[in-house]
C-alpha cells in the first residue's frame, strides 16, 4: 500500500511611560518543566454517547489545567485541579456526539509549564454487527511490522467507526519461507480472526514477490507465475470466500517498473489469467478484483491495454486508486468516468471499487489540514457512491509514523501508537467517517444531483417515504430543503451533532451548505439555493466575545416574528412583509484560538426552520514584533513590541530575546493593557547582518515566537521634521533642504531619453508626527496620464515603495502612487500589500502641471497609520519611481533607489533617518 504520493531598556505601555526596567538574564535553562504523558485508559479515546469520558495522563506537575473544544472550535469544558486529586484521569461531562480536542497544561509549583493534549470521540450508538453494507472500507496495515501496524486493539475501533472492510495483506514472502511450504504467519491468522470477531470483512491483497523463486518483485515468466498462483490458491484456502474478497497485487502499473515484468499490462494479465483459473477451479464463489490501478503516468493507456488483452474477463470488479491530494475529491470524478468509459467500450459494466484514496495531514506542502482531511474523505466516498462506485477504502486507518513533514506518515484517521497525543486517538476524519456510516448504513442510493454552480446532493432511500441527503457546496451558501409543511427534518453535521427543524408553511427548512457535508433526514423532495437567511460574524480576538448579525429576508406578504438562538442566548425580532430584518448575535469569549464555526438556529413564528452558520478564525490577543529603530541621535536600537488586541489586560511572564550574539529577558511580570502595546528597547551594535528572535511567555499558554533580520545602516538619507502645505508649490523651507536628484537613473533607462529637458526632477522627504511628506519638482516635456486608479503606474506619476527598518529587514512592502490624471482628478492608489489594494486611506496629494514651464509639482502626505509604521522609530527604507509616458504608452522610469519598478525587492530600497530636528 505504498503512496506516492544588552543595555538600558525603556518600557512604554499604551502611551504611558512606566518605570524603566533593567535587562535581566535570559530565563534559566535549569528550570525543569514538568512531565506530561498521554496514557489513554479507553482504547483510542473513543466513547459512546452516554458513556463516561475519561482521559488518562501521567504527570509530576502540581496543577493540571484543561480546555476542551469541539470540532467547531467552541470551548465546551474548562477547568483546573491539583494533579493529585485527578489521579491521572480527567473525567469530562460530555455526551454530545462529536470530535473533541483537549489542551492540557501541567504546571509545576515554581510555575514551569508543559503544554500537551489529546483528542477524543463521542459516537452515537449503532450496531453494525448484522449490517450487510460493505461500502465503507479502510487500509488497515495489520499485516505490517513495527509502528506502522495499529495492533489488534484497533479492530474494534474500525468496527465502531462503521468500517465494514479492512484492506490488508498476507505477503507471499512471509507465508512461504521454505520453498514448497506455504504457512501463513500467526499474526495474519490473528488479525483475520479479530476482523471476523468484529464483523469486519477482509479485502486480501495477493502480493508481492518471493526471492525463493525470482529476484524481482513481480513475476515475469510462466514458472514464476505458477509459483505465485500456488500462493494465491493457498490464500483462498486459508481465508475462504465468506466475508473475504481478493485483490490481485497492489498498483502493478506503478511498482517494480525496472524489474523483468516492467509493470506492463501484458505481464499483469498473464498473472491474472493464471490466478483466476486456478482459484476459481477450487473456489468458484471467489470474488477476485484488480488491477488496483494507480492513476499516475499513462494510466489510461495502461488500463486500455489491460482491457484489450481481456483483463476484464478475469476480475469480478475493477479496482482503482484515484489520488488527487491536495486537491479536493471532486477532481477525482473524471478518473472514475474515464475508467467506466473504457470498460463500456469493451462491453463491461462490472462494479468499480476504489480501494485506495486519501489525504495526508501534517506540514508537507502537499498535505491538508485535519478538518480538510475529514471533509475530503467523506466527500470522496459520497461522490463515489453517487457515481455508482460499489466500495471505497480510505487510505489508511492509522498514521504510519510521527514525522509531520513526511507525507507517508500522516494518511491515517487515527494517530500513531507512538503519537504524543495518545495511541490510536481519533483525528477528525475518524469521527466524520463514523458519522457517514451511521447515516447511510444499509440505505440504498437514490442518486446524485447538483444545485447552483458548486452544490452536491447525494441521497439515500431511508424507507417509508423518508430519505437521507448528504449535502455540501464548495462555495458556502444557504440552501432550502423541500419537505411537507410541518414535517420534521433531522440535520446532522459532519461530526454527528443533530438538530431537528420543522418545515414551514411553505414546505421548507434552511441550512448553510459549505465544504463540510451535512445530512438531512426526512420526507425531503429537493435541495436548492436560497437567500432567506444569512449570518455574518466579525473577526474574533481570543478572550473577547464574537459578535455578528443574523439577517432574515422575508419575501412573504405577511409579517413574521423570529427568534435566534446563538452562543447560548436568544434574541427576538420581527420582519415586516417583504422586508429584511436583522438580529444581533453574540458568542461567549474564549481563550483558545484557531478556526471557528458559528451557528445560529432560527425559529419563525415559533417553529425552528433554519440552522445558519458562518466560519472564521479566532486570532491570539497577543502578538510580538521587533523593529530596527534609531534614537534621536541616530543610534541603533532593537525595539520589541507586544500588542494586546483584546479588551482585557494580559499579564506576561517575560520575553526572552536574542539579537546576534546578545540575549536577555524583558517585560517580566509586565501587564499589557487592553488594546495596548508594551515596548522595550535594546541597544544594538551592528557591524554585519544578523538575526533576532523572541519568545513571549505566559503562564499556562504556549509561547509566542517571532524572528527577523537585522541589517547595518550606513549613511542614511536624512529627512527632517517639517509639515508640508499641500498647495502644489514647493515650500521654501523644503526647497532649502538638500534635494534628491532624479536624472537618467532608470533601469532600463527611459526609451529615447533626451536628457534633463525630456525628463528629470528632484525630490525632498520630510515628516511630522502624522505623515511622511514627499515633495517633487519634475521637468517633463510631454505630460500624459490616460489611466485611472490601479493603472496609474502606466502614465506620468510617482510611486513610493516603503518598509519599516533598514533595507531588507521587513518583508511587507507598502507601494503607493499618485498621479494627475488626464480626466482631471488626482488619483492615489495602493498596490501592496495585496490585502490592502485600493485607494489608500488618508493619503492626500496635490499635483499641479505648469504646461508653459513643462514642470509638474507633486506634494504628497502619507499618514504613518496608513503605512503601518511608527514615526518615532526614525528608520524607514524607501524608493521613489518617476514614471514616464509621452502619450504613446509607458516609456520607462527614473528612480531613486530600486526595488519597485525593476523588481519587487525591498532590500534594494534606500535607508532614511527621520531626524527629529526641524528643517530650516
């Protein structure tokens, strides 16, 4: 089952100068953090609703703090207790089905803290022991060795997760270690018995080579094929045909391509023919499948040749592995369609099994997030069933290793046996698969339909006029589900949380359809897009409540009263006939960060008719940055800033820092006020480029890390203090300052540049507490600016590129332009950061053209708040571009500094010192 896949320090807090603090040594490395180990007392931390949730751990800490969050990111339990009183077990009052993440902090008597955690599942009870549904499978790896094998204790987890089939191996080389004697290892017999005892079918892969007969992995001669065939027959003899199917080989078209068999369809079909004849002669009821096709390289050509050679005649089902990671599963539908079309062209309508498909989690660039893995696996299965695929095996059950950067380690639904979060504890995908199994168990497919441009509805017949609809949309939006007026519609989310709605008088309930499928059970006759309700939630800062608005668009000729239940509270309102009404919603403050799903249940005229949701991310209240700054006399400093975005003051334990070879600790026991900033300066002595790093500590919370670069500054351009009058005339005080020349310095030079009379200029930079000022007097024989807004770079005008600190230290660049347009107005624009593209707030520009003198005067004021730079830091980097257009398009540019026009590289900017002395 391989996959390719030190000095004086000042503190400034919220504008209030506090007592100076002395630099203290870096935090002593001799303080030992307490131990914290997860030791599950229930296999895989998986519980049935109603069963007491107990999470095992061991620690030598004094106190244990915990926070439990559900799959929506909502805190559902929080507390603190002495470790002695807990006695190695955290008991939680949670019975609602779902996937839960538990964060633990083990705190020693001296305050030293170790952070850790685990995950657990609560599943609705369901008896799969008599189920005949074989659609949901998994690669189980019970035949493997080492830490990749989940162990027999994993089999009940599979069964409880609704997994009906385990795809695994009883390797030939392990079964026949003495030539002519085939005896399957006891571990294989043991896992087969465990599967049987737990009512899980066995999909047995017949593979691979055996060095007793040939050196390569795959057989290539009749003699080698005969030897393999004897093994295949012995496998069916051993494991039988009841609740066991067989797959010949694994990804023949991908494996052993340099061996004698060359991964060719000819050699595969020859082997298949031999195995099929021998096995069927002795076991006519066998189900033999293949070719276990990897959809990679020329897989279409390979499969076509396989079919041409009659391969379809020897299999009872066609097996394929349509991996598309990191893309969503919708991309794999085309693979199934292609396989089916090739089969149809060869007169075959045999079943198709997907025996491998998966999405790895972790830090590899090709990996996806754990919630994305959950939704992708479920959508992959639903799409397959909706497209007529008979069976689907996820790859794989347990993570095969613990390196988050190694993609092969992280395909599992549960964590590895050696994972720090606990052996076999569930990832979100385990719970999502278990919910899918409970929703569709033994329900026949009705079909798959589409709605809107990105919506999917896969429906199943629940009998008695009832159906189950699995609904999602790759672009989130509201949908209505049609059902008889007054009838109940049960909504279950991806992780098993159920809400019952009642169809309104018009015969509808409403749900938000997004990337996570939900299940609707009832007398449902259709799904369609809608705009009846909407929910928006403002960005959340951890520690503060999240606030939002529920919108109700009433299309009816009568008014409706409505109630919104959200965040544990209710708000009510009314919507007049044909009018839109709103209601404020609030979600309780939480200390945890990360993705959130916000939900609101809406009752109209007393009936619960809608469940509306929105997604967001709770960001940390604290952030750490550092800036290379200059004091009033031009000396280098490193200024650390700790910003608190929340409405509550936050106490710090300390900020450990390094800068080059220097290090220390600042802000010990400091308090950052609500919506305030704490600052601390460290003197620098820079003779060469260096790096800085910082680690901000809070008791019971993860450290916040930050780092960056430091670059020496030599001979910076000086910008004195002066407030420019924006009137299109260079202020006399400005004109007396040393000018920066713009003359023939473009790269490439302006096409056909005729000298200073063609295009030249001089500019000046000044500043005050509010703005950076750019003044320029430009000589230009022909003025042309035909463009507007974001296209003004293509005509006559100025562009300013700017960052904080020395050139190359900052990565975020502000790029702002101003131009007098041929249409009359002066346009300003910001190109970067791209998240702030548009008219830059607060920027004022006066541009005056003197046609007789062939001159253009620019006076531009850019607020420091717009630039995101603190003037008191006194060190910035910038470049200025003068664009040229004589009416026939952009001819080029002149620049002071580089890094905007030629290439986007702030390391090429010029250093500027903001001198506090007033210009004279």
